[in-house]
């Protein structure tokens, strides 16, 4: 058993998602059986697809993906491939000097696409700065994710347009934002849910602990989705926690579950389960997606300085995209024509991203001073004048001042 406990719109292309929920409080069999879970040496792990692409049964979570069709599976595969292609293009653009920084999701596609496709449109997402796959699922144009990393805007999209909050750079603070939003949902009487994404490193932040406390006490409809990619920059998980991260939920009084983060089907199932709990008034859930960051923490990082090639190669064998492709081929759900067409679409996406980034106009250098105070401020006026003098100190294109 995998779970430990002490206590209005339809998605754009949801893989077998049921929009209907119940408004009455219920106790799932998963939660009832939670006592004593996770006491073995190896933490329990929800898995529906093995690294070889073989479908395996899970008595607790199979029902949440029972209506997933071959078309849905191809859609999940397409999502992961295009997200990876976008991510690779963004990394290349940073290396070419077009972006100041980039946080790659390489290797974490299944966790993001699986959980992202479990959401209803009226659910609200609070991401970190790496949830490019979730943004894709919410309908945010990939090019809009790049403005902040190019330094031309502070986000690039309307959070309420897709119920997808702006990227959060401050580590862990979005879990508090999500908790407060979820508490507001209960006051409004809505049946939607909230999901907050964070990493294993953020799980050590005080903001996350406070979010767990408030969400439990107020029974907030929030799913805490931790992508445990094994490394908080250069710090391994074993130096952050004495217990598996999902077991931390037990101390706060709500369920925790560990899912194979490279299994898109398992992430879809577990997240749907957690969201249904939230909508039914059963409070928060902690999902730990056990995955691996195949690339650097960001483009300013060099992972070869702190981890081995053997470790990376072992996780490459568990690649989420290769895993689903093996399943599609073995089940005859996709042919070479499908994969070839997707490759063409992938390259077209890369080209569109390149062109869009290079065409982004530079921002007004003085706009940053305009929205600090409604009525102006003497100190801001002084800073604006100093900045103007600094700008004027540079030579223009003709070599003059």
C-alpha cells in the first residue's frame, strides 16, 4: 500500500478525465488501508507502466485510468515529446545568449503531463519555475514562458486566463499561495481544487511546512505535488530528509503517496485520486513523484561536479517518453506514421519558438518605476533620474553620447 495518513470546466484534452464530482465527504479504501504503510525498507511506489512499457495492475488506482483510450495514450505521448522539444530549444537559446537563464524539465515530463492532464479547467495551478509541461496542459503558449527568462516581462501570461499562476522563483512560497487560494474556494462553495508544484529541495522550506499545517487545519482542497528529482541543485535527497518525502504528510494529518514519476499513466491516476479527495471535502494530499532531473538544475549549473554518469545512465533507462513509446508499440496503439508526423510537428514547434524569442521587443527600461506607488514617491523619482543618467552614459550607435 502506498498511502500514509493519520486522519467547472472540462480540460482541453484530458486523458479519460471525469469532470463530475460529489459534494459529500467520503473515506476512500486507499485511506482506510493506510495504517502501517511505508514501514518496509523500500517505500511503496505506485506504478502502472514498467520501464519496459509493460502495463501492470494496481488495485487502488487502476480505476482512475480505466477509461483511458489508445487515442488518449497517443495524446499523452505527444504532450511529452513536444514539451521535451520545447525545453531543448529553450536550453539551446540560452546557450546562444538569447535567454538569461533556463530551468530544464528534462526527465520530468511524465510527472508534469500526467498530473497536468488530471486537472479540470476550473482547478487552479501554482507552479514553480520548471512546470513547462503543466503549462502546456493548461493551454499556455510555450513562447509566453520565455519572456521572463529573456528579461522582457515579469511573466508573459494572464494567470486567470488559464488558471495557471505565474512562475514562482522564491522557493516554496507558492505552496502558501495555493493553500490560501484553496481556503478561499471552500468559502466560495466551489467544488474545484488547487494543485501546488514544488521540488524536493523546497520541501525543506518553512513555507512548505506552514502550508501543510494550514491546509490540514482548514481542510483545504489542495494537492501538494512534489517532483522529487533527487537533487536540490547539488544536494541529494538523503541529506534533506531521514524519511521518504511522502511520509511527511503523516505528521500533518493527511495522506501521502509516492508515485513513479517517470510513469505518465500512474501520475495521471494518482493525481486524479488526490484531486477527487480535495473536491469531495477530504482535504489535502501530498503526492511525491519519484523522478530524476536528467539535466542541470538550471543552465548556470554543472551537474557533472556532484553526480556520476552511472547514476544518470541508470535513470536514462527509465526514460518516461521511451517507456510510453514501448507500450504504444507493443499494444499496436501507434505506428511509424504517427511517430514520423509527431517528429515533423516537433521540429515545427522548435522553429516557432526560436523565431518568437528573437522577435520579442525590448521592454521600456523605465516601466519598472511606473507601478511602484499609485501617487508617485520622491525616492522612486530619484532612482528613476539616476537610472536615466546611467542610460545616458552609454555611447549611442554613432559613437556619441
